C-alpha cells in the first residue's frame, strides 16, 4: 500500500536508532559476518613482488594490512621500518606466491634500500621463509585474481546440502542468489520451482562442497519431500549431468576452511531434553533423542502426546546445534516450558513426565557450556531472518537474554510472529546496516516512529512551508509553556527575525523559496528561534547540503555560542552538521549578518531589521558575479580547510526507492566526505528540481572542463585519488591504473543512452553494477564525468568494486579522446 511504500523509502537506521533511543548490537558479535568479509589475504602472509626500481627482479614481501583488493606490503629486510611500505592493487600489480620465481626462472634480488642489511641473500631467504605462510596462489593468478572469495559462490555454483528433516542423506543444490554470503539454494532437478528453496549462510555446518557425501560415506539422494516429483531414472540422469559439469560449477575448497567443526556427541536413543524447533523457534518444549546415526549426528523429535498427531517434528542435530538444553534448564532460568500437546493439565513437571515415559534425562555433560560473553544487551537492535518466511530480513529488538540465547522481537514482517529464540552464534542474525550494504531489502517497521517530544512546538519545515503565524504562535506557545520561561526583551530572548526576500539571495539560496518563507520568526528563546531560521534557510537552498556545509562549525570558530545539530536532505541523501548558534540577544544581529556573508547573500537578507523599500546595502544593483567579488567571499570553495574541519558533517544514504542499492556502512571503514566533494552527484542524475539542476554550478563547470582538458588528458591519463583523510590508503602517487587492452568503440560515448551504458557495463566484469547505472539514469555524458571519489560517494561502493569500475570508465575516456575528441 502507499503508506508502507513511503516508510520503506524513508527508512534510515541512524534516524531510527535516534528516534527509538536504542543502540545497535556491536559488530564484533556477528562472527560469521566478520569471517565473510575477509578477502583471503591476511597480515603476515608472504608473496613475491616485482621490485619497483628494477621490474625484471623480484623480492619477498609481507602483507601488513588489507583494504578491499589493495594490499599494504613491506619488503622483507626492512624489519619494523615503515618508511618503505607500499600499496599494491591485486588486479594490476606483479604479485606471485612464494616459489613462483624459482619455478619460472625469475631473479630474486634484494632491493637497493636494504642491500647493506642483507649480506647473505640465500641464508636470509631460508630464515624468513621457514614456516612462512604464502598468499593463496588461486587469489593471485587466474580467474579468481583480486576477487573476494565470497564472490566465487556465484549463481549457478553447486553445493551439497544435508537433509536435516528426515535423514543424513545429502543432495545437490544450486546457488540462485548470494547476498553477502547468505545463499538462496534450489535443489538440483527443480529448476523451474522455487517452492522448496532454502536460505542458508555459506558457513552453515550442513552445507558442503560437491563431493563431501562421497568422501564421508553418505549417499546422494533427493529429500523425501521432492523425491516423488521425478522418476528414479530422472534423478540418476541429473546426478550424472552434475558429475560431468563438476569442474565449471564447483566452489573453491578453502572457502569452507572457517566452517565450524562438528565435535563428538554422547547422546543415546530415548534420552529426554528441552529443545527449540528451528523451523518454529518460539517456544521451548520437551523433546526426545529419536535416533543416533553416528558419533556426530543424532535426530531429535519434539514430543507430542496426541494419538492422532500430525506429522512429527524431527530434525537432525550435532553436539553444537543451537536450541538444545538439559532438562530443567527453562525452570532454572525462569522461562516457560511449553507442555507437549496432549499433556494432561497445565503444570508440567519433569520428574512425573520422565516417570510416566520411563525415560532418562540427558546428562548435563552432553551439552556444550553456554557463554554470556557476547556483547548483546536488552533493547539492542539488529537485523534478523524471519523463521516463518526466510526471504524476509526484519528489524529485530533483543527483548530478553539468557546465557547465549536471545529473544528477538521482529518488526515489519508481513505476518506478525511471536518473539523468536535465537543463539548468539546463529547465522540468521546480522548487524545493523547489513542489508543495505549487500543491496537486500530490509523490512521496515510497520508504523512510523513517533518523534520524541521536541523542545519547540513547530512543525518540521521539511514537511511543509510554514506561514509566519504558525511559526510565531509555535514559538510563543513554547515560550509560555517553558519551565524556565524568559522575560520578554530579557538577555536570552531573541527579537523577531525578518526574511527580507527582496534582498539579493546569493548563489546558494533560491529566491523563489525565500519569498515563500514566513515574513518573520520569533520572538522567543535565542537558540530555538535561530535554529528555526537556519532550518528554513537550509530548506530554501538550491542544494541544502551545500548550505549546511557553509554553516557548519569551523574548528577555529570564535562564537563560543551553542552547538546545534541541523539536518538537510538533498537528492535522496540525509546530511547532518553541528552549527554554532548564539545564545544571547545582544549578539543576534551580528550573528545574522555574519551568516548572510557566509552564504554570499545580502547582509540584510534576514535579521532583526525589516527592509521596507530599499536595502541599505543597495544589493539589487549587483549581479551574482559582481556581488561575490564585492564581498570577496568565494574562499576557493574551501579547499584549504584543515583536515578534520569537515568532520562534524555526517552523510547518511537514504533509499531513494524500493530498488536495491549497494551501500557500504559498517564493515569497511566508511569514507567520510571531504568538504569539497559533498555534492558530487553524477551529472545526468534525474533527481531534484529544474532549479537545482540549473544552479548546480559544480556540475556545469565539470562539463565545460571536459572540452578544455582534452589536450591535457591526451598527454596524461587521469590517475585516481583518494580523499579519506583519516584512513588513508595509498596516495595518488602510489596508485595509477594501468589501462589494459586498448578499447575500440563503435560509437561516440558522448551520445550513449542509459541503455548503451548498461550494455557496455554488462560486457565487463562489473556487470552486477549495471543496475545502479540504470537506476541513476547515467548516460554517456554522465559516465565520462565519473571519477573514483564520485563513484564511491554517490554509488556507495566498496573500494575494490569502485576501483574496478573506474578502470573501465578510464578505458572509455581514453578511447573517447583517441577516437572522437578531435
């Protein structure tokens, strides 16, 4: 319905956490997610690298750290000296596993900088390579080079899945979708039907690579639920086909090296215990060990005493399976144990029940010890799979904690579900922002959050433009109701602030929108009145984010006033910054004047003085250019702002629509926007009004510069630059993209449509990103204006995919200059 679609479009974790006053569960508590983010390379691994000063020789280097597909390396021999550390891109650098030089008759030679430290090369290599771990050869060479290991589980890959409902037999499954390691699996032989599809995390102990069943003595049989859908001959034919295609659909073995190892259990048939059914994890029930297969696997049945009971609830377990507890565990923890259906009376008693069944309780020693050292606390928020509909990932709140188990309340599921009981080690729970990072739709809360009581009784201006009476009355009411009411004309009482819309509005503010503002705001408390004035001005800007950036607090600011957080929305993104607001009436006039000058508009545009006919600044006679020159306010677009000067401006991605959008959020250090690049939205982006597009000076300047830079660019291919001050990977000197094979274009990319751009991307290894270009309506002209910072900021890609994408964009640019620029 329309209501829910608005909520889905608007949902933003940062705002939601702020509105609910909740905190996010710590990311370190989701070990399976941490594992999935590792790129296969680890600090301490060694490899053989071409020496920069002599490209024909190589030397051993150690990985210091990794960042996406970039490695920070140090040649062996430098010890703890960091001065010669250098960054390499796995895709373009000359990197090889240990032993490669010997096999390929290449020369290992000590680099010039450490020659003096290594008198005997042979002895040194023997010493440093003894017991050393080489970087994986398959990630340095061939098809898998530079890829995140997780991406190797591509749609079409095959795995084996144990059937946990009725036996230990396994059957082949096809990967339909891979969302950050969470796999949608379809049984082999059911290509057209999604009725039996399952979602599992790739580290699930029951999921294996093809060949596992044969190695461990289990048969390959389709599960009972689907066996009748085909004849036995058909199933055998399918198995034969899978074996023939095993090479092309297999998944690398080392992907499963981090899977939990299944230990030995000590359960016996007939033992009683307490259990949570994984298919309906809402209650704890008495259960029985129905069958022991071997020392690793056993089957549990949830007890049901009804003579005409429906199908039994059985499932296969191992010693570390979640949701199995010793008898009396729920009683000791003050939890409700749900009596078996058909049990006489309401008060369940284990002693009577064991006597009645003639069974023994499974001893405590059968169960693994439970930990409470996990980082989760009550009321924390996370993302969790809906057990009733595993397609859905919902917002979850921790409502209760016992040992290593969480009770989660799910919000926004299509059908309401009771609180779910989940292990802290479950692979069906994820940190806040996981869905957005992986381009998956998170179910938003069903109801809009009611904002906490604000200090000021004024409707937010971003929802509607206010009449002056509304604002005035709101401030007046606030003043009367305030517990610390102020005396009119007192020290902290702000006079009326007038918007003089006939005055010159400058390059940032939209004159038409200024004219729609109320005539005045106030009187009232200084902080509240000025905060309201600034909020109205921000929303009257061509680019609210740019105005917020101009107003934000500089480190050297000398107001010593009151820091207030203001928000702006622009082109589907939310921005926040801390802005200094004066607290006393005697400084209001000066504050308004200085703020006007910051925004390069007439100093009388807003302030305590109403301009009746003619402005004292005579601003009406000045054009934009002359006016800017007259007030000398351009400041070179603040390029000289010191590092950290922008650090209080936070940018959060909003979902512009229900389509998927990739976002890096928590798992890679988020690249903070520098003050010179907050608004680098790709040219050609359809969002925003015509007025905004006309005034997007940065973008129009960028398009003009294309023609001017043509000769320069012919001479020198543009290198990528990084603008992350705090977590600086390579400097631009260190990273230069080498253009691979020369690209020949059939048509001028300046004339490409959005469809042409998408077609080109689908022919490269960045095909999965084509959807973003389609959503953002990026045509040929916009494509040629994209740079690495723009791609990272506006598309919110991880560094690896962004570099790979820009590599292809640079190839198009080079081909354009060579083939069509003249």
